[in-house]
């Protein structure tokens, strides 16, 4: 199992659009998608805040998880609790790749992890703390302009892709992602 984490500089940065494009670009893989939100939600199946993953068929307002399923994920969950090793272990037999849309720092995992962050090129639009997330990233995807206005805050050695349309990013990143997804690992 591999883990692809997608985080962003804020709301509407293109995280879900990009994640769906990646899932659709690799249809031979069994995908699970987990969208982590800090917001609590209520529904007819739970009396209070939900702190476990909800299968998408139990949600009536889960448009992002529906999009992951439409893109080809075999399952998609909305979660408002921290990700744990035991939670992720539950996917080991069911998914080749788990796409996690979350800004939560993931560390100490026993599976290969590719951290991808997506942002507009203007650093003034980034939410506070986003530069810290760049320090953990493997890949930075800039949407919008082709010349990054944020070059002064991008860590040296970070793999940077620039593409105005998040949906088109999967094609430009395909070789990089394919190397990660299809490499042999010890898990």
C-alpha cells in the first residue's frame, strides 16, 4: 500500500480536483480516498459529532467524497478525527493507494508516503502556517501563473510543478506519480 497525501494552501486550492484527476489517471490501481476535515458534522445516524470515518453511502452532503468515487476510487470516507496507523492499516488489503486530503502531519508510517501540496503562486494568498507544510512536502504544485511569485519561500530541492488547471496537473505529474505508485515496496 502507498499513501498520497494532498494538502493545500487553503480552501478552494484545487485539492479535490487534483486528487480526482490522479485517481482517474491511474485506473489500474485500487484507490481509497479519505478527506479529513476539522469540522464536526451531524447526520441521522449519529447523535453527536462523528469521530470515525463515514462510508460515503451514509452521507447526504459529501460532495467531495462523491467526486472521488466518480473518479474511480473503490471507497471514500469523510473523517473529522486524526489519522492513526490503525485507521490506515484497515486499508492495507483493500487499496493499492490511499489518497488522503488533509493538512495533518503524517509521520512514523510503515507505508511509502508522497506528500504533495497545492497552492496558488502568490504567497500572500497562503494561509498562515502553510510555509511550514512546504518543509515536509515532496512535491509543490502551483496553480495559476506559470512563474511562481512565491519563489523566495520555496525550499530548495523541492520538486515544483506549475499548471493553471488542477485537473490538468495529473497529466504533467504522471511520470513522477507513476514512479511512486508502481515502485516495489516492502509493505
